């Protein structure tokens, strides 16, 4: 089974498969603050919040600027802002 990448809109189902995530726009107009949003769980949360319509402010270490720029482009493709 092919695993979707971190920018995918697929989520794991109970039987181990994948289904398309259907956003409900529950966070439209909200701003989130996420520490460590450039990688790992923080990165996934930033992407999911962007899919739900939230703008995000993230913190990251100076050495992680390259990763932060990647996630910025991903979030902006979703139509939300990244600070």
C-alpha cells in the first residue's frame, strides 16, 4: 500500500486504508500558533489547520528555516496565510 506524503489530503481509515479528508472549514477566520511547525507533528498540524481554513503562526529554530519555507509554500497553496 502506498503511503500518501505529508501534503496529501488523505487520512488513515480504521482498516488501514486511506480516504480523502473532507474539510468542513471549521477554522476559517482563525489564526493558530504552532511551536515547531516546520517538521514532524507540528508540520502536519499546520497543514491540517490550513485545509480547515486557519492562518498559522509557527515558531522554529534558525537551523530549520529551509523546512519552514517549504511548509510556508504548502500552506499558501491551500489559500491560507503563514506568519
